C-alpha cells in the first residue's frame, strides 16, 4: 500500500495542463510527451510536437525502455470524408522498462489523466504494434 501512496503524491507541473489546453483549444501542438521526474516526484512536459508533425515523428519520442504518458491529436476522415479529430491519451509502458518505472506510471496514470480535461480515447501500449496507426484509426471511428 505504501508504494501506491507515494505514487499518488505525484505532483503535476502546471505546464502539463496548460500545454494540453493549447493542444485541445488552439491546436498549437500535434502531440505532447510527458515524463515523470522521479526525483522531483512530478509529471513534466518532455516534448511538444509542432502542428505539422506526424504520427511517425511522434513515435520517435517514446523511448524503447522507459515509460511515458502522451497525448496525440489524431486527425482523420470519416467514411463520409468529413475531417475529424480525436484526442488520444497514450500510456506507454514498454516491456523492457524497469519494474519500478512501470509501477510509478501505472499508479499515477488515472490521477494524471483526470487533470487533462478533454481526453477522448485512451490507449495502453507495451510495444509499438499496440499503438500503430491502424489502432488509432480503428479506435477513432
């Protein structure tokens, strides 16, 4: 129980919410990658994606052996060819990450996600195939 309490005491840097609101309302970012700084016990913005950046750019910022949270503004066309977008929350937890790293991210996720008002779809991924473009497309519709 102690582990959960220490993780739920994770602070969320103001920038996390601020940049999310910019993505949601002004569309100034394509994606945001968030990192938990274990020493400071807080979630920070690690990387902001420019509006012109793509899914392929986005996945290069998710480390192969460390967890991250991310938000991605996914644009697509409906069957009727109407442009739409969905805001995805991605919990990236690769199999190769350290157990402690995975536990901290897992136990802080719901609380962090609640701070971001406007998440439409959540994806959990332990390897890149679980969050490839086809997954985004099938979940967005």
